[in-house]
């Protein structure tokens, strides 16, 4: 298949995938379409699923044994009503590909087509992973635990994510932290309810929650070294239902984000200390539930350098990102075990932000995504 035919086929695949968005862990139609597409590609091996909706593909190079290179695309969508008005808009009410995973899948499918056609030109094995549940569930952990990396860890890995605000098709990355870790937390408070006319006979969990929320705003400026990055966000608070009844319970939740483990631990410690301290002052009980959902996504310098070399040789536009982002990505769990690179693919300078109901990168970006992914795979498989 010529490159023009390949890119046209991948654009059409993108449209088909965009029409059938499915949320984390429920990507059954998406998985079926991926496997249907792969069935028509000669020279590859499609493995049985490790979970319900994943797909792992092996491409064995014709030059014998060698390195194993892992390429990954996430496949899930988000809750939300699409407003793009495009002719291939979501057909599933209340769900859409607002984070560009339809592009990611199309890039990896195109990369498999291209690499399979040239399998006689490299050694080793390419392990291509279509992963469910990146959004909110961080199912990379489950997939890795189920054995999707293989009996022996791959030698290198790569994944991409579309990036609004940068020119369409531009490739970008940086050494070190690309994205932040993320801990999700929930604080439950139990007091003593009563009549609104006699607060002294009650122990208001609502007042305690409000005090905790306000005191937690001091954590980043007062406890985190200003040379490090940390974010503590309260995103939900609920308590009570009637305007003259002091409630029995309250709860709030949010996220902790950082670019290194030391800061992550400091944020976690502060969360517990402040909530427990305020609970004592207000004579209420509190339960703090915090879990690390995502690690910091960090590029190792050696594979990042290899990636730059491959992308420049391919003649692609390359931009060095000056700063990391404080959003999170579960490719971090692959990078924890395998040296690799997470790169960005420009979605357009005027593109709406990720998770926006109008987010729709142009099909044209798929071309450079495939070229970058395949160039890295071939370069990394050498020697």
C-alpha cells in the first residue's frame, strides 16, 4: 500500500472509530473494529485479550532475533455530548472522543500496516498495544499486571498524545517530566446533626469540611519548595439537604499532582495531617481515602535522544517543550518499567482544549503521527 493510500485508509478508520466512542473498560465495539482491521493485515500476530477490550499485536522482524519495542495507543473516550457538527460525529449519546484517542488508534493502526509491510527490513519484535481505560481508571496498571508486556520486558517503548495549541502535525517532547503524577482523594466527615437553631448542641461536619478546604489551600505555598511543582485541587464538596438542619455527614474530593515522588509524598502527608487536625478541633471524625492513580510521566534521556534522531531523519517538524504539564497519563506505568518516550502531536494552534465538546483534530495530523511512530520503532530496533 502506497503512503497516500495508507493515510487515506487511516483517516477513514479514524472516522469509524470517532463515531463509536466508549468509556473506560467498556470499549467493546472499538475493540471489535480494531481486531477486524488487524485481521486484514498480513504478517502480524494478534494475541487473545489480557483483559476484556485490549488488543496486543506482534510484528516479528525478518532479520532474526533482536530487541522488543513496544508501541501503545489508548482507546477509550469520555462522557460528554459532542458539538463538533462533523459528518462523523459520535453516534453514542453522551460519549465522545474529546481527548483524541481516535487519532491515537488510527496512528498505531497505520504504523502497524506500515511496519508489517517492511518487516523484512528489521530484526526483533514490535509489540503494539491498544489499551483500554486510560481516562480516570488508569487501566495500564491492570493490563501490565495481566502480562501484556510479555514474558521479558521490552527494550524501549513509545506513545503519543495530540496537543491543542501547537501547529497541526508538529512533533514535540522534552527530557524528564512530561506530565504530573495524580492522586485522587476523598475525605468523609461524620459529626452530629441537629436543628439549625441550636448549633451548640451539634457538631457540624459542614463547618469542619469548609475549614479543611480552606486550610488545604495553604499546603502548596507553605509546605512545597517553590522550585518544585505541586497542585492540590478541591473539585467537589457536598453536605446537607435542608436549610434548617445541621447534617450528620459531609465529604469533599479532589486531586494532588506533582512532578516528582518527594513532592507527591509531601502533599499526601499534608492532606492527612491537616484533615485530621481540623477534625480534632471541630470534634468530628474524618476518614481520608487517597490513592495514586497516575505516576509522573517521565522521558528517559536515551530513548528521547533516539526519538529525536529518528524524527529529524524523517524530516518532521520537531519542537522542544519548555515545560511539563500538570495533567496526567497512565503511559507513566509503562515508563516506570521500560525506558521510553511520550511525545506530543500538534492538533492545531486554534484547536479547543482537550476534553472540550468541540475538540476535533484534523485528519491530516495522522500522517506525521505514523511517520514519527514508525521512525522511532525502526531506529530503536537497531543493534
